[in-house]
C-alpha cells in the first residue's frame, strides 16, 4: 500500500476522533506531565517500503515514558539472550504497572519486562552491560530513528526523580531478593531519564521499523535482534505492552505495541509498517484514549493486523 493511501486513511481517522478530546485525563502523578496541553493529537505511519504519512501533531515531541522499556529490553536481550528470563518473567501481570503485590509471592522476579518492576530489573542489567548507560540508550534510539537530535527532557526526568517513591520502593524490594545488583539511587536516575526521552510520532514510528523488519534496522541493514528474539519481543508486547489493558488492546487493535503515560503508543505490522500515535489524555488504564481509538480504526480501515 502506498504512502498516499496511508495518508488518506489517517486523515479520515484524525477527523473521526477529534470529538474524543476531553474524555480522558493527562497523567498528573508526575507534575511535568500534568502541564502538557491535552488538546493535541498526532499520528504517523512509516512503511518498510519507504515513505511517511503523518497528520495532526505528529511532529511535536513528548515524553515517551514506558515506551522506552522496549528499547532497553532490546538492548539487553541482544547482549544476554535467553538469560534475561532468569531475571524477569514473560506473563501478563493483571495488575497496575507500578504494583508491588506480586513481587512478594514471586520472590522478586517481576512478572514481565514492561511493568515498572520488570523494567527496573532490565535497566539494572543494562547498567552492567554499558559503562555509560544513559548515553548508550540515547545512541541506540538515535540509530533506530536516524535522528541525532533525540535527547532527554531534563525537566521531566527531574520531576519523575522527585516523585519516584513507588519506584524506589519497588527497586529496594527487588534488591532484597538479590535481583537488582546496582545501587538503587543510580538505577532510578537512569530509569527516570530513559522514561524522559523526548520524541515525536514520526521518530517513534521509525524506531519500531526494526521490529517490523524482523530485527533488522532498515536504515542501515544492521541486525539488532535475531529473528527469534524479535518474535519473542513482539509476543511480549502483544500480551503485556498495555498494562492491564493488554488483552483489550489485542482484541481491538490486533498489533504488538507499547504505550506510555505521556500519551504515546507505537505498534507495528510485521513486514509492512509501524505506526505511532500521541494523545496526552489517558483512559482509566493509563493508555492514550484517543490513541487506542485511532489505532482500532487504523487496523480496521486497512483490513490488516496480526490476527
């Protein structure tokens, strides 16, 4: 399908979802996110065949938050392979993304890498693999989207660090089971920065093309993950990428993807495309309300999903 076709599709979708403005709520537990103008929405589609379709506020940068967990997990998985599953599980949690409940019963092994506890374990391992982890994360993301101007939003990072009590508690609790190796303060600093990466929909869509391309970055032909690893990462995204709304997202949209409380969602269709949306207003599960509405329409309109 051509770029023009996708442009027509997302143009219709953009107009259809404008009435959803005001039905969600921006994240307010991080003060810097509470200041974001809620009356924004963007969508971008990147095709493996080349070409970009975009509409609305697709060029406006925002804090990617938990979408960053895909990048850090890919970085660690590419280095340690199957050993990562000794530290973190691969099952849906069924609980909020920042819950401590399951860690007690499961002896410090988080249920999956996309809840906060699991992401902290992954970032802890990344810190052992890369001497300068914050720089390494930026370099990795820049290489995926082909944009050297990707940076951390330091205001957001500081705001998160100032309100990181729950994540500090998670990290200390996991560390008590021996599943976190670094000092908690240093870990939280890296974690808050990775969540504060600032990107727009176009860059986000491009950054997920390596997953649509079975683990190979189409920009330079470099293999990031093996085909098997890319498949497994996609499976975790499909089952765990949207907190305790993952099942409903699979039902409605039918793509592997990842959301963040900054209002971003990025998903991909294997061997075809990646699509990123941004709408700061969240639903009750912490996912972009307008984003999910748009993506459901997108896969319906193009008559294609992984199911």
